[in-house]
C-alpha cells in the first residue's frame, strides 16, 4: 500500500491550488453547522424563553443567511471536484494502456487489462472523488461541531468526545480486515473477467468440441467465488454499524442523562438544545459519512488502485520510485545491428526468430522477404523497439533499443506499419507531428520528391480537416509515408507500408525513400521490392539468408520459388553462411 499512498500524495500535491480553493469553499459550506447550535441556543435562551420573540426570530434569520452561504459553498465545492479528480483518472488510464501495450509487445496477453481499463479505473476515479468529499466533509463538519460545543460549554464537548473517539477507534481496528476482504473482491473480479473473456473468445471451439458444460462449470465457479467474497465483504457492515452506534448515537442519550447535572452547572435549556443540534446535525452526519465512505469507497479505492499500480506501467514522474538504471550504450558503426536475437510469442511457443545475427551498414537499402507469417513484421517490430527479444541485443544508430525511451527511439528510427495511422485533425498536424514546426515549403518539396503533391491538393491543403474514415487505405498510407520522410530519424522501416498502393506508386515511393539520406529497411509486400534493393534478407523458417537479389537466385531454391522462378534443388547448406561477395550472411 506504500505505492498507493505515494501516488495519492503526488496527485494531491499536483493539484494544490485547486485543493486550497476547495478548502475555502468547504469552510463556507459548514458555516451553518458551526453556527446552528449556538444560534439556536441564543434564540431560545435570549429570545423565546426571555419573552423576546423578536430577538429569537432575528437569531433564526441569521441562521437562515448562514444556510444560504453554505449552499453556495456546496455548489462551488462540487464544481471544483472535477479539477482535482479528472487529471488523476487520466494518469491512471495512461498507466493501464502503457502496461497493457508493453505486455502485449512482450508476448504476454493480459485479458484482465479489459477489466482494469473499463471497470477498475472508473471505480478508482469515482471512489477517489467520493473519498475526497467524505474526508473534507468529516474534517470540516466535525471541526465546526466541536467548536460549537466548546462555545456552549467545555463539559458538553468532553461528554460528546468520549463516545465519538471510541467509535472511531473501533472502526480503525476493523480497517485491516476490511482491506483484506476488499482485496479478495478485486482479485475475484479480475479472475471472473479472465474466465469470461477466454470463454467468449473461444466459444466456437467450445461448441465444436462439445465442452460447453465444462466451460460453463468453469465460468460458474468464478461467479460463485466472487459471490462468496461479496458475502464475506457484506459481514463487515455489522462492524460499521457498531462504530456508528457508539460514536454517533451514544452521545445523544449521554447528553440527555447528564442534562440535570448540566443544568445545575448553569447550562440553560437553549444551550442544551444547541448541544443536541450539534450532535444530531454535525457529529452524527460527519461520522456516518466517514465510516460509510471509507468502509465502502475508501477500501475500494486503496485496494483497486494498488492492483492497478502493480499491473500497469509507471508514470514518467512516478513518485514511488526512481527509474531503473539505463544500460550503458555499446556503440557500433552500423545503422542496425542484431546479435543472437531470439523471439517467441509466449513461453512455450516455437521461436519466430532464433539466434539471429544481422548487420546493416549506414546508407544500406535492405529488403526483407519471406512467406506470410514467417516473422518479417516481427523482425520489424524488434528493430523499431516495439517488441523485445527474449534473448540477444538490438542496436539502432549504435545504441541499444532495450531501455530507450519513446523519444529516444523516435530520434533514431521511423516505422511505417501496414495499417497507417492518421488521426482526426488538420493535414498539417498529421504530416508534422514527428517534426513539429516543419515549414510548409519543406513539406512542399518532400511531397514533390515523393510525387504526392496531387494528393495534398486533393485532400484540401494543409489546413483541411482529415477524418480517418473519409480516407482510403492507400491515402492513409501516403500521408504516413510523407510524414515519415519528414522525420529526422536516419533509419526508415517500411513494414508493408505500400500494400494498398498500385505497383507503380509503390516503386516510385520506395525509390524515393532509397534516395533519402540514411538507411532503409523494407518489409516487402511484393517481391518486386527485392529488385530495387542493394541487399535482400530471406526468412524461410529455418535460416535467414542475406545476399543480393542475384546472389539469392543462384543460391536459394526457396528464393527462386518465392520470386516465381520455379523449384530446383537447394544449394549446399554450408553456402548459406556466406554471401556472394564473401561477407558474412545472417544466420538463424
């Protein structure tokens, strides 16, 4: 729970100005509670019992004005609540998404991330807001009631304080058990989410295999487990009721039993009535809100937030700990270097890439070819740093990809995937977000070099509003390619980035990128890309063979079949280790 406390403190510190304003309006909100008992006592003792009803009505009128001030305070307090709570929710969403994406990139699918994103984050947001209002309401309301009681008579305040403290003490003792019960509930909720997602995603296999009863029983077991946890959680309501009875209701009979003694000590009937007002209108509601709010919302907040923080990625400014030490860069002279890279999707899956070595010099134009599903896009993801190998190292621009921040990776490489990303915004924003502030004339020259000037005109110019659904897949790819061309990153990775374009347009764009300063790696959609490359890397599931196009035609039956030259007997496997120019080839 230490992390929960640290993250919560950091969130509160970040909104100090809003919290001070909230405190000011909270003080205005409890003004009626602070004055109600005192003004009631004055109205009774100095007004109605003294035969001066006008004076009594005047005191009650002042109390009415205080109620109006309190209403304004309540209105402003709730208006300020969103300014404190919503930034905290946004931070949690970023953590959950980063954690889920990082897990998926590492081959660790997490079905419970759906429950965290759609249910637990909202639960934390709502309970955080409720807890803020409960705690500030308790502090201000109880403080107002205590000040009012002391303004009447110190013995009255002490008589009320003893049972209130006893009730709070009992509640504090029961809190650890409540936390345990709430944690069990959150874990049961996640387990149920996993079971449901797994069962629904595999419903066709379940039906085909006749395993419907077994799966129904498995999911039903998770439902029953969650129900048992909820029943145990409900038993804690008895402890809360006892705390409320002790701290909230016991002061009332205590005051009534002590009334004769208090009157003999000089306390008037109005003062006694005012004390009862403070207890019933101040102490009781404040204690009730605290106990119910902490027992319900507070426990859910602490346990659910703890679960989120354990599974989600930390924020950039996470106060709970310092970032891990960065690995010392191992400088190389290559634009791209892989050493002993092995990657598999899942701990028991066959490796997609196994002990792969690859060196791409600065200025090279490499095309990666192979059958569908052989690992070409996986290799692109490893090079770009969006996937991480189980073993081996990947260096881009002479520095390791592992441990690099997204900003550092963006300076070294730009990746254009098959499904190009275009967001709702102006064309200028879409083209320039990798290069903020790029002048229009620079974009004009780049568009002319890529042959995309007509596309920009057709889309309506730089100030035109783009909506992804209004663009074809080919138009989205061309926008993404122009954006990548403008990027300062020296390594460009085209992962089937032209698959929705015709062959002539694809050839024009690839030729332009080959002439772009830096290094180009192309995951080929068409084998014709290999004809334009300086070198070709063939992935065939057993080996990774690196050579020129002509060299691969001479040495690899798999490559000849891929480019449509027909099947022949493969070359001696020993020749797979050396390219035709005598340089070491890639190996897997």
